[in-house]
């Protein structure tokens, strides 16, 4: 067992020159920053997914490694915000799919492969679930 660097009773000692008001302000700011980083957590995952999704398959394990955290920690932090990895991944896929359908004439088979679907029919079913329309119907409804 390692020897402590200082005794626990030292934690109760007053710090000479400490300013309680400044301490309270700084603690409030730190707590605010924690809240901000928590609210930006899903955004961070989405940003990383956008970068990774089109270049290779991007599992929750891959993202947790990019975020330098254990997979269970990722799941716990998402659950705390009533989110899950699959929902976020689907949102990013839907966003990318809409952009590709609207801005390009890339065939559906290629869009499906780009988004990690093994077949175009699987992509079409997912797109219909997200938008209520088939990818082709969505593409033709967009202004040229």
C-alpha cells in the first residue's frame, strides 16, 4: 500500500491568503463549464460520426476510443441525457443522406454503401423510417 503524500487532516487546514468570494465565483464557473461540456457531449459525438461515418464503419466502440473513454462510460453519459448511440448515429446518417440526395446525383446504391449499409434496400427502409418517404421520392421532391 502506498504512503500518502500528506495526511488527510491537512485537507482541513485553512489556506493562507485564500479569498472565499473568489473561490465561490470560480467554483460556479467550473460547474457551469461542466454543464456546458455535458450539453455539448452529443454534439461532439455527432461531429466525430460525420467525420468517420463516410470513411469507414463507425461503431460505438470506435467513437468511445476517439473520445478516449470506455464504451460503458459513453453509454452511461448518453443515457443520462436520454440518448443512445444508435439514435445519434441514425440522425447523422439521415443528415448525410439528405445532403447526398439533394446535392448530388450519386446512385442510391453508392449512398447506401457510403453510409455503411450492406444493401440499398436496407438504406431505403431506414430512410423511409426517418422521413416517411423513399430516398427516390425525397430526391425528386427537392427543388433543382
